[in-house]
């Protein structure tokens, strides 16, 4: 048993190294890309680009993430039945149907907008719809690699996605001029090239060495698909309230004090949040499946040990990054943002960084609720967080503009962290008394 535990620990460490490398390089690529884009685009154009991408994140979350979370949670169960190839087929079918429905709805909205309101051009709408379809493809590839603990393939795809989007955006904007359409087209073309290259390689993570699926029981596979649906259904609201918690503030800024201010806030927010998101993604990709597997095996002692290790690592590295961003704000902003973005960025960067330290802790504890299939509780917590985010942004913008909104970030995330921790601990104790 000790040998097995030691082997699992070594494997987790190796996985963490690969994931860390991929995410670190991806973060550097993204930050460098923001530096170039802010030189090419004035704040108002970057602001619109950020807001449109925010809507893309929302739709990706609503359409695909609940089922993606279900796939990650139930992958060990499919694997036991030798049915992971069936899991991929199921995801592909569900995602395609949802994209078709979304395309129909967005097509109607686009025609109304182009005819009456003219917020976006027809070209921008078409690129946007295509981007949603590519996001569904990307989610499938990432989920299947990560769930199978094929971390080299997962990290490679994650890094390639970041490089492709960034390079595509910069090159197309440079060739065609800086506009919303060119920025959207660039990142979409970049993602398509990346997915096409990875699609030509053999699928990773699922049982694809044999062309014939050998599940031990079709009935059990169908039961797992039904369990995935029950697991994912309460999470449909999660991406909406999560989006409100993390992205609604820039829309409030854009509506109340201008797109230029929203562009400055969005670019600075990316520098304060991106390193934290990288830390969270690295540790989640490393520990999440290990946690889910131990819970599925009813090994609660090992599950608790891995969760504590996960929390400790997140807290250590995120705090170190936040300290660095606090004391090195001026040089970081000077080198990573164009001149017209800097005066406000210097004031708000530390507040965003410390807010994300608290958010990482909340999201880590939240995975314990996912592991126990308490997705309704997750949705309730995220709804509370969304309401707090809206209230904080409105109060902040009235109090001190962009600076006030940034100050509200850590306060809102602190309440979310405390609520998540209290509920998760209570449910854990009640389930295992």
C-alpha cells in the first residue's frame, strides 16, 4: 500500500510538472499578447473586444461547461466499464446539438441587431458564431485529455491554444488593421489552426487503441449518461452566475463610465487574474481527478488528504504572486501595458490580485462539493456570489469609478470563500458521520 501511495504521489508530481510548464508558457504568451494588442488597439476598441469575448465565455460556459464537468466527474466510472470512447461520442453529440440551437438563436438576434441597432457588424456576428463552435471542439479535446491524466497532451493543447489565439490576433490585426472584426477573426483563425493540427493526431485519453468498443454493459453506460445529465442540470445556472461574479463589472463600467475605462479595467484585470488562474488551473488539472477517483472509491481519508494538499499549494503560490504584484506594480504595468492604460492600472492591480487569492481558495473547496455531487449547493453559492458582484460593482463605480470596482473585488470573493467553506464542511461531516 505504501508503494502504491508513493507511486501515485510521484505520478501526481510528474503530472504537475507538465501542467505547470504548459500553463506557465500559456500565461506568458497571453500577457505578451495583451501588451502587443494594447499597443495596436486604443482602449475603446480593446474594451469592445473584451466585452464580446466576455459574452463568448458566457455562452461557452452555459452550453458546454456543465456537461464537461460531468464528464470529468464520471470519467473514472466510464473507464471502469471500458466506455471512455462512448463518453467522447456522447459529448460530441450533445455539444453539436447545442451549438446548432445556439446558432439558430444567434442568427435571429444578429439579423435584428444588423437591421435595427447595429451594435455589431454582420461579419462580427458570423465570426462569433463560428468561434462558439470551435470552443465546443476545444472543450472536448481538453476534457478527454485531462480526465485521462494524459497531461503532456493536455498541457500541449492548452499552450498551443494560447499561442494560436495570440499570434492569430496580432497577425490579422497587423495585416487588416485594428478593428473588432480583425481581432475576433485573428483569434478564431488561430484556434482553428491549433485544433486542426491536434485533430490530425490520435485521440488522447480515451480507449482508442481498439476500433471496437468493448463496454461491459450497455445498460450501465446508459445509466452513467443519465447520471451525467442529473449532475449537469443544476450546473446550467453556474456559468451564468459565475460569469456575473467575474465579468459583469466591466459591463457595468462600460455602461456607466465608458468603453475606454472598460478596456483599461479589462486589460489590467487580465494581469491581476491570469497568474492566479494559471495556478488554479495547474493544481486543478493535477488534483481534481485524483480527488474524484478517491471519492468514487469511498477512500475518504485519502480524499481529505489530497484536498488539504491542494488548498495548501494554491494558497502558498497565489499569496506569493499577490505579494509580488503588490510591490512590483509600477514596473509590471510599465512593461506590460501601453502608456494610456498605466495610470489607472497602477491603482487597481493589487486589489484584483488579492481578490483572486480568495477566489482560488473558494474554487478549490467547491470541488469537494462537485466530488460529492452536490451541484445544487454549488449553484446556490455562485448565485449569492453573482448578486454580491453586481452590488459591489455598482457601489464601487458610484464611489470611486474604476478604482472603486477593483476595491470591491476582494470583499466579494471573501464572502464567497467563507460561504463555500462553511457549506462544504457541513455537508462533508453530515455525509460521513
